[in-house]
């Protein structure tokens, strides 16, 4: 009785020429060395492939049409495409059994052991999965156990690319918080690290410290061209370094009633509600004394007062002090330096 042995089996993908009109398909090539009674076989053989879900026993799930009269030379043979079709590859593990007979013989000899089908033939099936597989437009999502295709409607990502750029136009972006307060919001717990660092050639040029403070330049010098800010700047009331209030006012003459105190212009540099107001003081000498009320306490702030000179204001000085009645109010007056007599007119007040 003849004993045929498949001495060496090589399984790999058939990399055919690919074009849009000719997809790669689900077949794979098969090469091997066939021994007939221990010697390299020569001649024509019929070769049949069966697919099983178990390594031994069981019933074949699929049978590939027989390759009749396959030429075997010095034991070597090659089959260009073994194709079980895309219906077979649904994710289960398979073993391939090879049956061989001399061309035209009546019975096949099953060769053992069966060869486990490697992942490579499965890889091409991503385009050809069966009913529970992927359809056109599906994406792979992890379902907790395995990657599975699923339908995604609309744009699957709010990000778009326009090489070499990446864009997001669907709304605001936040990092560290689920509530975006601006186009880009960075939110970290105080002390947990810097929320923002910008560097040029590995040298930090802008740095936001974990406590909220900022550093520009290398820590001692500002950037070469300084810092440019378009628009007004705001600072919390208890922080130092920026102007809290700027005013150009006139302390009027309530006796004459012609030039009562008023505010020419002002700027509030803190995030607060409420405005500024000014009123005259009638203490028996109504010239050049007024009360300025701020929306926040300024008793612990710093202020600078300067006289705005008019044509009759030579030698006039100005000064302000916090009143005992309210920490929000400055009592200001203009006076002639030589006589201390009060004089109505303009003054500038800067509060830090």
C-alpha cells in the first residue's frame, strides 16, 4: 500500500496584481513537498482541501474544489489559489486537511496532521466578511471582547485634516474639564502641574505656573519683541501688577453750580459689576473737592493722583485719601500749593 506524506507545507497570501477593478480576493497560495512511500513524488496528483473547526475529527465546514492533475516534480508542487470564499472566514479558528490521490485514482489519502490556518489568510477577509461581518461604511469598534464592525452615521470624527494642518470646527475644546469656557479651555487642579507651556527650540517662552502665575521669556527677560496684547487687560482685585482703575475727573465748584464734579473718562480693570460715580463736597468751601466711589474696596490698594493743569492752574496740586465712612470711596481735592486754597479743575487717578 502506498504511503503518501506531505513533508513540508507553506501557507501564505497570494499577492496578485491589485487594481480598483480587480480586488485581491479571499484565496491564498499553497506550496508543499509530497513524498510517495518515503521518496519525492513525481507525476500528476489530484489534491483536495477541506476546512475543519477542530484539529482532529469533526465534519468539514467547507470543501475546496479538487485541483486535478496537479504536477508534482521531485516532490514539490504549488497551487496558485486555494479559495474557501469569504463565507468561511467569520472569526472562527480553522484547520486545513489535505487529501491526495494519484490523478484519476478512485480514493483520496488524507494527510496528517491538519495545518492550522494562520492569521494571514484571515487578514484579507476584512473586506469580505460574511453576514455578521463588515459592510461598506462600517468601522471597527471594541465591544469589550473583540473588535467588531459597526455602523457609524455622519462624520465619524469632528477633526478634519488639511495637510499639514488639523482642524476642529464643531465647537469649543476643553482639556481637564467637561465644560469649555472658551474656544480652548485648559483646567488643572492647583498644584498638579502647569496647564500651559510654550517653547521655541526647547526654550520656554510662555509659562503658566500651577498657582496661576505667568512667566514670559526665560524667567528674567521678556521675549525679544515683548508681549503684545490686543484689547483691554483685566486682573482680579486682590492681585498686584496691573491697574485696577483709571479716571480723568473734574472736582467742581458747587457754589457756582456751573462746573459740578464729573468724570471725563474712566476704565475699570477688574472683573466686577457696578460702575464709578463722583459727587461734590459742600463743607463750606465747595471749590475743588469731590468724592469718588468705586465698585470695590480700595482701602488696601495703591493709588497715584496728578493734577491736570488748566490755563489758571499754575501751582495747583491734587491729593486723595480713603474716607472713614466707606472703604470704597476716595475723598479728593485740588489746592494751590502756596496758599492751600482749594481750586476746582481736573485730576488723573490711577489705582493699582
